[in-house]
C-alpha cells in the first residue's frame, strides 16, 4: 500500500484524524510503522504540548538555506547534482 492509500484508510476509519494532522501522524506511525499505542500517545502528547512539528523545523531549514546560509556540504551538493544529471539524461533519451 502507498502512503496516500494508508492515509486515506486512516481518514476513513478514524474520523478524528481528519481534524488533526498530529493525530493523523501518530495513528499512522502506530498502524503502519508498528509504534505501540503507549508510545504513540507519548509522541502525540509531546507534539501537542511541548514539541515543534517536524515540518516546521524542515521549513525553517529550507528558508535559511534559500537565503544562502548554512547550505548543504559539498559532498551532498555533488551527489545531488550527479543524481539530477542522471535523471536528466534518462528523460532526455526517453528511457522512462
């Protein structure tokens, strides 16, 4: 099953997840990643009361790097460029 199918399954079978992305994440981790109900509740409580949403952290990193600060290391940039070049060659030559 794809992630989209898994999320759709949760939204249909657990209507409360339609109102809370954090609850949706917790239920997802519990059902599809094997997190125990206790750990799922601890994680849910942490995210709701004390923690910062992981997506907020990711978006903050993205904004900082968009301004040219704290960019990825040269090793990562080189690997990404090589991957991009391979993909472009595949698309250019119609291999997909």
